[in-house]
C-alpha cells in the first residue's frame, strides 16, 4: 500500500511511482455542492475519468484488467470523505488499530485480499 498525501486544496494533481515502476497521475477535485471528492487517473496511456472517492471498498475493481493497481479510502467512521479537510484532519486522517486512515494505492493482490475480507 502506498499512502497518497491529499491536502484540502480544491484541485490537486498528484504523481506517484507505483510498484510497477510506472507513474500514475491522480487529479482530485472537491465538489462543494455534492460535498464529495472526485478523482481521475492516468496510467501508462490509459485514462479513468471522473469517479467519486468512496470509503472502504477498492474503487477500481471494474478496471482490474486494464490497470495493475486499485485505490481505497479508509475512514474512521466508514463513511465517505464528505469534508474538504477529510484527508488532513477529518475522518480520513489519523489511525485505527495501527491502520492509517486516508487514500491509498493498492496492488492488485492487496485489493483482492481486501475484497475477500470484506465479502467474508
């Protein structure tokens, strides 16, 4: 797992080198009307356009045959990050039982393990 450092800036572009050695570019934006975060990803010439950041369940399961990673957001309450400061000081910050809250890149294997845990 690689933690993604998200600030409270309304629009952000974050570049992260993954375990594949290639870079993923995340574009994050805050939607004031919907009180939620949205994300787009570019990786190795492929683009996944705007999707809402939701809590607990790996968000990119449907793209596992296209990209070799996934994203997950852990929050203290299990609720979606609904505040612009969720990742800095809100429900997607801090730790529970040693697990850091926040937005993470997962390898395909880590996402499969998390999915199996959530299903069982």
